[in-house]
């Protein structure tokens, strides 16, 4: 079991390996089955993703550092949190559509920012309308405007189409960017993680262009970008082959 984030433990195993377990792959340390924090067996569907999880364990040095194990962290999340409460997690992600980042625009007091937002964000609102029939309406001000019920229903349907492992990545995308539209675009490979991150931090970067660079904010944004890249890699490996093990 991976230690909590921010903590390391001494490595007491020699080798991590995989064993086929039904339709998935069981991770083992020195032949002993690994378990998730909730004590479920760590069985991953798809060998590509399972092999990446094994590599993380074998790459540890004298101490096991969970920050260097994003595949295992996300797999644990998928098994312990998402799979048992899939409908609830899907609803949480879909709810971002009602107050999507891309719909929050600067008011007339900052016309330059509003124009920049429109030029960079409107194409992705158009993409969602074309891809899912979900036309969201941008609005100025702090409070979000009411979005059309058919658009929100279409977005809920799009989110529900993700299996538990894919939904884990999609939920990460959504919370990291504040945008369900960007998350779905990432899920469909319409955007790269770097592109999605740049779109999501547009307002923060604009503020720093005006007031100067804040190194603490930049470190926080860099960490968020790395998490976005980790989740995108996780999803790509999950979809690299059929879920059912050969």
C-alpha cells in the first residue's frame, strides 16, 4: 500500500511484479498481493497501465515516495473512491458544466481581458456545442448565469460514458482546470495537457502580467500542470488496449 502523500516509508520489498487476475492484473510485491488504502486488491484492467504501476514500485530507492507514483495513486483512487460511487463522482464532475470556467468572463471594466478570453475560450465552447450538442453561454461577472438544461443534460451524458478509470482521470482534469469543457476535450485528445493548462490559468497569468510574477503562485500552477499531465498519461495508458486481459 502506498504511504500517504507527503510521507515516505522504507522500502522493504525486493521486486514488484504482475499476475493475471481474472480480467485484470494483480500487482504484487515479492509475490504478495498489493492492496489499496481501503484494503481492496490492487487489480488494474489493462496490462499497459498495470506495467506502468509496477515500474513505479521498482523505480523506488531506499524509501518509497508516493509523489513519484502517480499511476498507483490514480489507480487507488479509481478502485477505492470512484468505482464504489461512480454515479456520485460523475455527477460531481458534470456539475462543473453549470459554472464552467470558460463561461466566466471579465466585465466591461477590463475589455482587454474579456477580448482575450473570448478569443481563446469561445472556440472550445463551440467545440462542445458541435461535439455534444452542449451550447453553454458565457457571462460577465462573478455569479454564473443559468445554462440551458439540454446542454447540461448532454454534458452529463458525456461524463457518464466514462468507465471508472477514465472517470478518475476526467474528474482530475475537471477539478484541476475548473472546466468540464476543457476536461472533456482532454479526454477526447482534442487538447494536450499543456494547452489545457494554459487556457485554465489565463486569468492568473494575466494578473501576473499586470502586477508582476509571484513565485509561490507559479510553483502552485506548475504543480497543477504536472498533475494534469499525470492524469492524461494515466488515461492514455488505460485506453492503450482493451480492458479485458488476454
